[in-house]
């Protein structure tokens, strides 16, 4: 089978861009060359990979099934290129970390600082995205490792828990329910609930929690944890947040928590990597560090409530 890197890259660019034109612009090549590469790949596989949908194109069922394998191959090749250059001394050692927003803002920075002190020869790059984007980055080997919530159990990702993640219900500091103690969830049925954008793990957590209690309140969508905290502070609604994300506001009296009778289930932070391909030495070293006492010491400087 004579599948080429160009064919795989062209196919993925078409799938992600939704058109041959967008793929050609991304790859800085002509549209006919993209079309020819995708057509050649389809011939090699013996199935059609894309089909027209209005003015654009979408993957067929075969294309949808094949796309993760194409991403995996290209990601591993890029990773192998980096490892080879590092081994030859032609490039500095690099660790690419992806993190969900909450972890990036409140956990990853002290971890990076402590790890860099132990490994000053390693260059570190941090990318921040929602849960969906972070998992895709690791699966496609664009990131070596990630920090986030529990990964899905489909076998594509390997996750190791390393830190408890307490979830609290936040509200305005003058909310009368903040002083009442054990509050039943139906007392919050008429409150607007503040959530992140779709694809965010925090949004999924809120939606699952509300469904668990058969609640269907008004939902207000905001684009960041900061926006949710400001909205809660202003009395626009309540939300679920990691305690790491709100501990400073709680200490300063800018937010309060509601002690619900049925609190959200306990969660943990995970360090995550792809289940496929060789594991780089820098990845192994960072995994070992994150689960070590040195990492716990680094995280202990975060103020407690």
C-alpha cells in the first residue's frame, strides 16, 4: 500500500476545513493537488473518503472511521521527527503540555515551575483548550501529555489521577442560601445556572448534575471561568466550579458557596497521554514528577479556604 504523508495531510485538511478550498489554503498548495491526493488515497483504500454536502464536503462513513488513524500516523511521524532531532542534538528537548482551562489557570503553572527547576534543559510549551480540544490534542500527538479530568474509557487515552478536585456550588456573597447549611437541590430549581461553552468539561459536569436531580433551569452560557465567577458575584445565577478556581474569591468574600444536601460527586485531576506510540523520555519524566511528593509540595502553596 503506497499511502503517502501528502495524501494523509490533504485528507485531514479537507475533513477539518470542510472544503478543498480551505484545505488548499491551509496547506499552501493548489486545489487540484489536494483533490488529486485525496482521490489517490481513496483508490489505495478502495473506498470513497469524502462526499459533497451543499457547497462543501464531509467525510463518508469510511472517511470518518479512517480519520483518527490518519491523525495518529501523522502525529507519530511528527513526534518521531522531534525525537530524532533531539537525539542528534539538532533540537532542544521539548515537552508539550495541553491543559483544560481550570487546570491551566490554577494547577499547571506551579507544576511547570517546579519541574523546570529540576529539568532546566527541557523547553516547555503549554496549550490551553476545553476538554474536547485537549483530548484531541493528545490523541493526535500534538501534545505529549495533558492535565484534565478523567479521560473517556475508550482506550485511546491513558490517565493517572494525582490530585483531588473538590467541586462547589458558587453564588453571590449576599445569597441567603449561603448561610443556611444543608440546602436541597430543588431550592435551586428556579435559579439560572451559569455554564461554559459546549465541549467544556465544566459544562458537562453541570448538565450531568442537573439531570441527575431532574432539574431543567434557565441556562446562561459564558465563555470562561472568569466570566462565570463575575456573573455569580453579580447575582446572575449559580454554578459548579472547581474549588481551585474560586478559592481566592471565597477568601476575599467576593463569592460564597451553597452547601447542598446532595453535593457533586468527588472528582480528581489526571495526567493524560495517548495510549498509542512510544512514550518519550520527557513525557515519562513529567508523569513521574506530577505524581511525586515534589509536585504535591509545589501545589501546596495554593491557598486553602
